[in-house]
C-alpha cells in the first residue's frame, strides 16, 4: 500500500503544471495586471511549491474533481491575497473608538486630504510664490498654531515624543530635569516616556509620590544642575481620590523665580474647550501659554484631528534655539504633514472645526443623534439572514486621551442565521473595504459614531451581501 501511495504521489508530482502554464491562466493574468509579471512569477513558483509539498505530505492526490492546474490556481490566489494583507488599506471603523491608534488615529478632513493631493507633486513647501524666491518651511502652519494658542513661536516635528526629546536635548543635556513621579508614564506598546527622555542626555530627578506631589517637592529638588521643570500630562490614566499636583501656573512661577525653563508635555492637548463633550481634563494649549509655560508640546493626530505631528510652542527665543539645533532637521516633518496640518488648522481658525474635522464631529454627536441615524440605517438593511437589534452602549475617545470619558451611544447588535459572531466578524474584516467591528455578548456590534456618513452606503452594501 505504501509503495502504491508513493507511486501515485510521484505521478502527481510529474503532472504538476509548469510556472509558464500557471502564468497563462485567467487567475494569473489578473494578478499580473496588479503586481506585474515579475512578481506574479514569484507567486506562481510559491504556489507550485506549496502544491508539491501538500502532495508529498499526503502521499497521493486528494483533490477530487479538481485538476492540478485548478489546485495550483487556487494556491496562487492564496499567495496573492496573503501578500496583500500587510498593506495599509482603507477600513471602515465601526468600533466606536474615535482616535483609534491601530487604525491610524484621527481620520483627516476632506480639506486636509485635498491638501495632501495638491502637495504630493511639486509644491511650494520652501518656496515663496509671491516673492519668487526661497521661502520658510512650515511657515503657514506655524503661524496658524501661534494664532490659535497665543504662543510667540512654534516648530513642528514628527510626533509629541520627538518634541519632548528635542526640548530636553536642547535645554537639558548633561543637566537635571525635575518631574513628578506620578508623571513618568507608559503610553502603550511598552513605550515609556522616561526611556525616551533620558536618551536626550538629561537626568530625570523624580519628586513626590505617585499620587501626591507638592510645589515644595519641586523646589527642594532644584540645584545647580537643574535646567528645567517638566510637567507631563498623564494622558492614558488618571489618579483619583487622595491626590494632588502643582498647577501649570505654580510650576511656571517657581521656574521663573529660579531662572529656569518650565516645559509642559501636554500629550493629546486641545486647541478648543471640549468640556461640552465631557472632556474636561485635557490641557487647552492656550491656557498653558497664558499660565506662563515657556514651552508646550502636543500632538497633531489626536484630539486636534490632524496628521501625525508634534508641535512645540512657546517663547520665541527658545523656539529659535530649537530650530537651530541639528536634531530639529532630523525630526522635522515632510510636505505632506505640513499640507494636512495647514488645512486642519484653517478649520479651527474659521470656527468650523466641528463641521469639518471628523474627530470633532464624532465627539459632538449625542446619543439622540446616533439613535436617529442608526434607526434610519436599519431601515435600509434587507439581508434576511441578519438579526439586528439597537442597544445602548458607550463609545471611547481613544488615542490615550480622556480615558475616563465614554460618551453614550447606541450600538447595532447583529447576529447571522448560520454564522457565529466570530465568523461574521471575520467576514466583515475581510470585506472590501474591511469593516472593523467588535464582539460583545455573542453578537457583532457596530457603533456608527466612528463611521463617516459617506461610508454608510458601503457598510450597508457589505451587510446586505454577507
């Protein structure tokens, strides 16, 4: 029997299609049109090797009515799809997490997307069109930031961690930085702020306790090696109950009394008051500047709703020193980020951020808004295989911002007549575009808060076809 199986396998191996034969199939033709003939050939070789390995392992054929060329075509398609999986692709975020780190954080406004397209070719990133000569990189975006925060000057780097690292490198390398022990935070993915800051060459001098730090603690720690006082906003966690920490104005006053710089890492930060949406403990950058902060760093891709960027705003003589440091050139952003940021900041300047910027618009939606929208959406569902219920739930701000704020929402709880919740979620995730949802109590749940209105038609088509 063993000899017969071996003989059968050997016969099948001899009958395997050649790479050229596989490339002449319809499947290979469509794949080659997408990835090019050269890489389609690589995938074809992988497919044939995969079939060869399966035949050898099985010892004989088990393809039923399928021919080896059909099996190889199927394997080629698998190889093609596997190769595409790691690509960045558009998804529909139905999780209810507004600033979703895994899904690219803030979705950009329509104006920001148009600005990116305009900037993608030749653009005036360092050219003054009116004067016909070299211009200043990022001048428009920096001007808008200053206007919106009340700061004297600004520079832009690639993220907020880079901003903090740059500030400490310029002003505290070889010296000490006084910081509250309760602000030595980890912000996700085993990424710890202290690990970044000490690479600047500064020594972090921890004061106080995890839950309580006083102004006197900071004052006692100041010595001849002290370069600046640092306050880090603990974006992704909160200490409640028996806790206290000095305010921005108190720390700024102490720093200035001692001839030091006061620097606030505001994390997500905010350009406008978001208390209307329940977000009351994220620093408003203009407030920090008014309170006396010499330098403030904050993110562009979280509550601000723009591209990934780290802004540093503050006193002009300090910003000038940062701009002249060689590390600034290493960390500065490209033309695409500048373009998107300009368009995003323009919306704040016009007072239209709630209408234009997706993050702001999503935060502004009330439970009643979402209930009405979800009810209309359900009326358009025609798939008889789906069982749908509208239930109460909560959205999440996400992105390390306002962890204790969970806006009330309504959820679309869906089950399928012959698929488990896991299989239904898998089908949604592998649709085009991919729909990212979550599972709760044995059902797939969708939160329309994070589904843009223009995406509703696509989501409806996917659900009706599943």
